C-alpha cells in the first residue's frame, strides 16, 4: 500500500511539472532563507555564552550626576575594582579591561598592534578564554607580562615556543615577557584582543590609578557568588561610595551611582554600549523577517496545493467507488504534501550551504563555519518542513476525501466559495508582508542616505589623518608635509570627528556668573584646526598665534556647551572664566555645533584648548585630484623623518562613515530578504495566475470568438489579483509605519516617514503583481481560441 502511495504521488508530481517546480522552488528558497536567518539569530544570541560562569559575571557601570547633567557610562572609576572586591564578600574577583595600542619593535622593524587590552590578574579566572600555554592564575601577576593569541604567536615567533620570549614595546621601560598563549578569541565575544597585558604594568607604584575615584577609562567586570541578587547588592553601593569617596564627590559636586549589568546582556541589550555591540531589536527584526519569508513560502505551497485539489476530484471518486476509505485518501494527500516538502528541504540545505559565504559577507561576520556544524539546526528545519507539509496537505485531504463519488462522477462537483476565499486571503497575507518590507526598505535606505549626506558642520572631504608621537619630530613632519604639492594645509589635534575624545572635569562661568561644574568632552587642537576643517566661529574668535596667552589660557566651546551654561546670546559667553584639568583661563570663542560623533547620538557639549603635548594626530587637507601621488609623497616624507615607524593613515570621511557600518549591514540584509520575500510572493502569484487561466480557458476562448480584445481579457484576468494587492496595501501601510517609527527612535537625527514612501511602495507592489499576472494573462489572451474550445 505504501509503495502504491509513493507511486501515485510521484506520478502526480511529474504530470504537472510547472506547478511542481513552482511549489518546490518557492518552498526551498523560503526554507533556505529561514535557515540562514536562524543561523544569524543563533549566532547573535550566542555572544559571550562560552564562559561557564556567565550567569555570575556582571559589568559595573556608573551614572554620574553633575549640577549640569546626568552622564550614563559603561565604565567606572579606576578605584572601584580593587575597593569593591575588598568591601563585598559577594564579589569573588574583579578585572578591569582597558583598550591600548602598542608599537612593537622586532629586528629593527616597527609594527603597530591596536587590538590590545590591559586587564587585572583574575581575567582568565573570570572568563573561560582558552589558554594553550601558561597558568591562568599566574600569567598576568607580574608587570610587563603578556598573553598573546595564537595568531600573534605565529606572526612574531613562527613555530618557536613564545613563552619567556621578550617583546620590545615603545613606551615600556623594560621588555615585555610572554607568559601565556591563548586561542584566538571567538568572534562571538564582545571582549576582543590579540594581546593582553597585565594591568599591574600600569598600576604599580608610583602609579596612583588604584586609588583614583575621578578617573574613568576601564570597563570593570566582577565575578559574584552563585545565585546572587544583583539588585540587593546594588542597594549597598551608595553606602560603599559614601564611605570610600563621599568627601571627594561632595567637593567635586559629581555624585556617582553604580549598577551591575548582567554580562550576558552587554552585547545585545545594553544601552550603554561596548567596544563590540549588537542590537536586540535587529535580532527581533530579522527573526520576524525569517518567519515572514517562511510564511510566504508556506502560503505559496498551500495555495498551489489547494488550487489544484479540484483536479483530483475524479480520481477520488473512482477510488471511493472501488473501496478506498476516507482516512486512506487523507493519508495519501498529506503524504504527497510531505514528500514535496522533504524534497524542498534537501534543496534548501544545499542552497543555504551555497549562500552562506555571501550571507556572512552581508552580515559582516562569519555566522557559522558551515551549514552542518550544528546538526540541531538541520533537525529544526526538517521538522519545520514536515509541519508545513502536514498543514498544506490537511485542507485538500479533508475536502477531497469528503467528496460524494456519485456527484463527482456525474460532473456535478463544484469547489464552492470557501476554497477561493482561503486562497484570496492567503494572497492578501503574502502581499501585506511584501509591501511592509518594501516600505521598510525605503525608510531604511533614506535614513542611511540622510546620515551619510547630512551636513556635519565641518568639511570632511579630501582629509587624511595620520597618528604620530608628539614632540619636535612631529612639528618637523607637519611642516614638511605642508610643503608637498597637492597639500592645502595641515593641523594638529588629539581627536577628529569619529574617533572619540577625552572628557574633562570642567568649571565654566555660566550666565549667572557662577562657576558651573560639568563633565565636558575635550579636544586639544592647534591654531589651524578649526579653519582647516571648515568649522564656523559664531562668536569671539578662533585660536591664533598672535595671542601668546592662547597657548595656556584660552578655551573655545560649542553651541551645545553654550546652551548648557544658560547663555542665550553667544557673545555673552566671551570672556567667561574656566578651570579645567589644572588650567585656568577664559572662553575666547564659540564654534558652531558640528557632529563629532555618530548621528545616532545628539551633539554633546564640547570644549577645545591648545596643548601641543596632547595633539598626536596630524590632519592633512589635500587637493581633490592626484590623490595617489600626494599619498606617496606624504609617505616618503614620513619615512625620511620617522625612521622606520610604520606609516598608517585614513581618510576622515571614510572613518566617520565607518560608524554606520552596522547600520549599513542591517540595510543590506534587510534589502536582500525583502527582495527574496517579494520574489517568493511572485512565484506564488504566477502559479495562481497560471491555474486561474487554465480553469477559465473555455471562457477565454468564447470571449475571443465573440470579439473580445487582448487587453480586455488581460484586464479580466488581472483585476482580481490587483484588488487583492490593494487590500494588502491598506493593511500593511499602518503596520509598516508603526514598525519603522519605532526603529527610527534609536536615532537622534532621523528622517520623517513621508506619504510618498507609501505611495512608492504601493505602486511598486502593483507593478510587480501586474507584470507577474500579465505574463500568464497575455499568454492566454493570445492563444488560439479554437484550440481551447476543442480541448475542453
């Protein structure tokens, strides 16, 4: 019996090759897309799960309340780590993590290593990063101790054992010693490094970092006892801070509140960010898109299966007459549906394997080493295909197995309206999803264009930035570069837009004449910086070599700082006194606000001062042509002065736009899946249009004989589907607006969702539907009517 079922199933599949192809291909593409989304979501959710003590690890973060503002940070003061471990028995160990960069000298050649962190000695006891050489309790105990990754070990020591080998690092009084080798840190960790240096290198006497409560630079992680109530422990922090730092907080008028942030939430859920961070909202969005694509593919399959069910009516009638039971017929139709889904499943796995490299490139990360690495994922997809097969087979199985054989064999059978209504409803669902994705794509694209083309308040074009050491050689280099043909000007700074900057405890005279305390962003620059980058002075003046006092007693603030201090007229702030990092002076100018951070964040209050000991970046403005030759000349000048230091540079506009890399990858993935969803919807629409044409071929033939034009027949066959698309648009528009409005809330500077976006999406969906349906409609309208009537 089972063999007979399979024989009938495959006979039907081969008899209707076109429908079989549409059924299997649409479902296979949908499944493969769903599988890739599953891999992506699983990878994002797996961040930081490699540590056995994850549930007992927390990041200590701080809110800092000043008289001017509340600052939410992802870091805490240097002194917090050692003191919090000493104070609370619930905290077993702590480690600070501070990002560094090294210039390593090997055989006279210098190498810049930027993927470096400094950590406390308990780092490998808290986190389960694999050490292949060295004792995790000892490797970071001594100053100048290094743990390096296997990649770095191979780079510098080839096949030799690196343990005990020396690293010559610029800025270190003594050579650093390799005490451990670790496996490369997995990509799904928000803590990333190739070189780890012992924190005691920086905190050993005469350093005072371990007792500094006002200096913030390192992330702090703590390991607690199992089953701790983090909120209960947090409630003890105010008394702890009062005891250890109360007098200093009152003196500085900067009051700190500490919180424990679950380590497993840092990557996806923290609003404070980290050096590597993701977005739980994006994970939710892609999960929904994956479900939508599978839903569209399943609707295609169900629609085409149920649409063809009437063709099996006579077969059912005959089989019932010769004794077939109702449950046997139902099993037959469900079995056929499962067979098709199983075939689609194996094709989907192959497509996913082929598409994984391209998908990883779009996502900007290797989401999986291969499709078959996690067999459980394959099992999930296979079970999903079986469920789809059962659901798609239930309707025809129940309906067809219930036919009365006498009516069917007499030709009195009709499908009724329920089946037609079901198919129409499912088409509306498909295009509701597709149109919503089109609207989402338009909104996301325009937001990205807005961010990349927004007026930033400075001129970032044709600007090169190189990092140097401060000192006489830097000034010599800058002067020589300024003389190169093609170089329009140079300037020095501690920061450029897009690189981050220092924050400084500041006291500045406000509108009322009081010294107002605030923690303000700080740029150190030279006299040429503001003019070189095309920033606008709205009051007062810029820095000038004509005023000797500018070098030590002058400050420029931006409009945001002006507002923070209560000034309504920029001119009123000129001459205001300030105290900042031991420097005293007055405000000489106000610069127009410029976006020195991502457009996802509002512009922050900013101060600018002169200090040649802090300006380690040379900013170079070049001509817009012959860039390659200018770069060669700059590099040659560098090599002649810096004597072997590696030459590295970046373009300022590229650096600034790199802040949006995650958003660009999100846009690319969203667009790819939206196009895929639309394509699958079109496959289903094409199949239904083809079936509708076949069902009405006698009617079409008669209409042509009595004089109907090709256009009238095309209109007849198309208008029904067009109505469904219009209904889908009406449903999808408010849903898409709500989803995109919430997505845009993450951006400080964003576009408005405008009416034309919906009109464009609606017209696009209509055009896609009309083109898809018209392909079959025109084919039917131009066929020979005599042939249609003869074969009926």
